[in-house]
C-alpha cells in the first residue's frame, strides 16, 4: 500500500468515525422535534384546581411586579378547598416557578396560607422572581402538585402584546385563545362570536414551536 493510499484510507476511516459520532446527535434532534410536536396542542380537561388564564406577553417588560409582567391565574373549580403548598408551575422549556408568598398576589390576605377555597382564584405572578418565562410565540405550561404530579396542562397560541390567553370553551384541549378582556382574579371574559373560527391553528403552532427558541420572552 503506497503512502498516498494509506493516507486516503486513514481519511476515509476518520470520515466514517465522524459520521458515526454525529448520528446519535441527529437521532436526538429528531426525537426532540417529535417531542416538541407531540407536546403542542396539549391543553387538557381539568377539574379541581386548574390554570384558568395566562398573560404570556405582558405589555411592557414581561418581568416586573404584578400587575406588570407575566402572570398565571389559577381557579379552584371544584367543591372543596385545596392547599397549593409546594405546588409549582413548570413550562416546556424547563423553567420552574414557585407558588408561594413571593409569587402569589395578596397571599397575606388568604384566610389560611396556601389554601385556595372552592370557587376562588389565585394570581401567580412573575413578581421579578425571574422564573416565569412564558413564551410569547406559544407556551405549554404545567401545574404540578406537591408530589410532582401534573394537575393541569395548558398550551397557548401566539400572544398579542398585553392580551391574556384563556381556554377555548368550544374545545378544552385546543390551544388557548385571546381573551376579550384581561381578568386576573375574576371570571374570564371570552371573545364573543369566535365559534367556528378555531380548528386550523395546529399547523402554524407546530411551525412556531419548531422555529422559535423555547425560552424567548
Ligand atoms: Ca380570569
Ligand atoms: Ca413572555
């Protein structure tokens, strides 16, 4: 074997090695894409304490003290009071936001700390904590109880500046839609006359999720 062909063989084996080492990355990339795709449009039905409204794209800075910044409204839709001690909000980008005195608006006015009575609302705000990073282009947010069990999952569509997202009353598992009016701490105000306009949102939300950074503000 001449020096040249030996060098050629060495280069060839290097190329094969590089390709072999890249393939797991490519496979991981595909899995990640599949994961993101399956994670979109995954709003869930909910009873008990549920995510009920979210401000993913606050007017002005997305961080700040409520009413500035992002916020999430929880609603106890059940018939018994529930303690949210050690519950968290976690988004698909892995940001974990606590539910505690520092994030729960008017926490000190609760009759019992952490207890959300039946029918009442809680506002969990960014409050400059720095961990509520809801993606303006579309977000999937999980509410988890003290044992780490997902209690509710909500997926929002692309948000307009300063307009909150609420469940689509015609389809609980669809991407959330724009509210008619932001109602933190009160019953939601749904956009009227929206029936029949939904249903075509999935492909565009898939595109967004695959092209936008997950933790974009
Ligand atoms: Ca509300
Ligand atoms: Ca945001």
